[in-house]
C-alpha cells in the first residue's frame, strides 16, 4: 500500500473518530463536556433538565455539570422525593479528602445545625467514598426513591446512602436556597440568569 493511500485511510479514520467524539448524537455540550440527553435510573428514563459550568471565584472553571429529572419536574420540587441525577465532570485534579469539607460547607449553607447533626453519620459515610479525581473524571449522584443516593465515579458505583432526607440535603448543595453558585443552579434547572 502506498504512503498516500495509508495517509488517506488514517486521515479518514481520525476525521471519523473526531466526529464521533465531538458531535455525539443526542448530547448536550457544555465547555467541551458532553452529557447524554437522557439517562435510565432503575427502570425510569430521566431527561436532562439543564447543564452548566460552576466557576470558582467567578472566573476559574471548576467543573461542568448536568441535572437529570423526570419530565415536568418544577424547580420548586426538585429536592422532593423524586428520582434525579447530577453528573459533574472536573476540569482540575482534586484530592478525595477535600470533598468532605466542601460538602459540609455546602450543607451548612442550606441546613440548620440540628439537621446536619442528625444526618452526620450518613454524611460522613458519603464523604468517605470520595477518591482523588483528575481532569475528565466524572462523579454522579443518583437518587432513587426507596433505594437511596448512589455515588459513582466514571460509572463505577462507590456506595449508596439511604434516605430521601439525605438526598434532599446533598442535592441542596447545588440546588438549595443557598447553592455553591446561583448561576450554576439556574443552568442545572434550565432557567435563564
């Protein structure tokens, strides 16, 4: 085979693979991170509600995220006892041990001290599941009523924490009255501004 034919085949292959990676069918892209339009949780299909980027100090892109819910779920009921999934893909390396303090900070912004104390054993278990992440790694929090909230890294389940109360608390970090970033919350909920 001649060099020209080999280069043409290689060029065609690279172009084909680029199209598969950059433009997947049915995906939502945010800052070059692609999220599926739909995920199946248990036996139920959840649709992407919204996606966005969380910025640290308003300028540094920390991660991209997408929220999946049942069709028609309103922003006011997003923390209710309904299936939901939050996927977060990181732009920077993070140590697993750093997730715990960030979790407690987000919870303390949305829950009173008594509620945090009541949930503490489950929060501590949840925080113990985190491991170091590299750019491109993706954590997913998936809540299924009657089962609990699963934490998974790159599709691998890390553990499940029971309780609708825990799910409402942990999702409040991004979706509560005092989220990490209001713009990110609005993007996840598919709201403007």
